[in-house]
C-alpha cells in the first residue's frame, strides 16, 4: 500500500487554537469585570497571558510535529529527495522554532549531509545538536557518536578517537556498547592494534550477551 504524504494544504488547514482560546479568556474577563477589584484585574490579566502562552506552545508543538513528520517521511523514501527533505526540515526550524521537535532538526540535516558525503557541512549541525542537549542526556551521547563517525569518514581518526574515548569514560553513557565497538574500529583503522585489543577485551567482559560478541572474540583470537 502506497505511503500517504502529508500535504502542505493539510499542514495549514487546522484552526488557530491560540487566538480562539485567548479570545474566550478575554471575553470571560470582560463579562465579569465588575467582580474584579484592582488586584483581581492584575491576576486575571496574568491568567490570560499564561493561558495564551500555554495554548500557543501546545499549538506550536502540535503543528511542529506535523511538519517534522512530513519532512521525516521524505527522508524515509527509498529514493529520497534529500534537497527537498532538507528544505522541509529547515522550514520546521524557522516556522516552529518554539516547538519541541525543532531541536531534532539539526541532527536530521546533519545526517543528510553525511549521506551526501558532505562531511564538513554535516559537522556544524551535529555540534549544534550537542550544544542543545543537556549534559547527561542520551541525545548528547548520540551526537558524540555521530560526530565521531563524521570525523572517521573524513579521515580525522585522532579526533574520532578522542570523542569516543571521552564518551567511553562517561558513566551516564547508555550507548556504551556502540561506543566501544566504534572506538575499537577506529583504533584499528589508525593502526593502533594494541589499543583496539584493550577496548575489545573490555567489550567482551562487559557485554556478554551482545550480538557483536562473536565478532569481537574473533578479532581477539586472531593473530595480531
């Protein structure tokens, strides 16, 4: 069954909930103005502002998610139009920058640059994503893995090693399995086979049920 795309028309046809809800709140206060003394008017006005901001952010989040999914659907196509997908993601960042999904735009564009082998252009997007992520966030670990992969593809193996080594020493890293596999691989690419062996030995002792354990043990058992 063919996958249906979300059209631009569909993105734009939802009602303006922010304006509707704010107008209702203002009408409520106007109708009951006689019941509010001076302090009450201030509280009521603050309530309108709070209601308006909260409703607006909910509206932006919902609209941002719809626009983000439309862009993501383009990337998932078998023969994705990466230029079109990038334009759609850029529009999410510009039009819905207050939405939660706006922070996920940078790594998506970075990934598209990576797929196109535009490594120097991919780096700033992953770096932006890293800066947007909290110190202990899993997203920060993912951003570090992505940056290491870009530097590895560029041939800057030392920078890739430094990124992965720092990530391997972070106790909050929930992607330690992928980190150690990547670090061992980059050490091997750099000809540092003794360091690769150390990393693989740590991997085999920590991840005894990993689907990659057989591959790691094969390397450890091979003559080097």
